[in-house]
C-alpha cells in the first residue's frame, strides 16, 4: 500500500524542492505538472522547474484532469505540483470543479490501494486563508475551494508537511 504525502506552504517556501527530495534517485518517478505556459513568465518558471527535476523523471502535463493521469500510475513515486494551480485552472476555465475534485479524491484512495509499500504520492499545494480576504468573488471562491480540497487531502494523507521558509515542519 503506497503512502500519500501532502506538502503545503506559502509561495516560494520550498515545497517543490522538498517534494523532489522525497523521491529516491532511481526507480520510476513521475511528475504531474498542472501549470500551463500561458505567458513568458510562466514558461520560464516551468523551464526552471524542469531543470530542477533533472533527468530520470517522466513529466505528464495535465491542467484539468490529474485523476485520469493518476489512474494510469502504478508503483514508484508520483509528484503532483500543484493542487492550487489545478483548482485555479478549473475555476478560470469555467469547469465545474466539484465533480473533478471528487474524482481526484477517489483516485488518490485507489492509487494507495493498488501500489506497493515503497510507492509514494507526493501532493504539493499552497496554504490559503492565512492572509487578507480576497477582494473579488472569484478570489474568495478559490480560497474557499482550495481550503476544502486541502483539508480533505490532509485527512487522507499519511503525512502532512508545512514548509516554512524552506524548513519542512511535519504536522501529521
């Protein structure tokens, strides 16, 4: 039975780097990327993340349906970066998020049951709700929805890590 690890924290807190550290240097390693290269800044960010991963990673880009990608994964390490970007994609593209989110939660449980003890699913997300109330209805919907997704994933996870200025703090 595989282990599910949720990594949360603020922007640039070291979440992605820590997620990669959890993968052994050999064996099957899959990276599910949810960001889309919508502008030059995002293309540069994606390129930097690819460089940071180095060789030995299979990268699957999926902005809207990570449950489908996860459903095809077997033993090894799977890193999904990032839950917050995925939820944002759903809202911005006008996709009904609740059904996709429920399917993803079910697939996390299915993955856990079909993988071996050494397998890991590492989910990277952003911690929301610790700052100001977003000024727009869409911003508030995003904050509320991501907060709910994060709570559900944390409840299902074997381990939850909060990244604080590059330091992993295990909270579960």
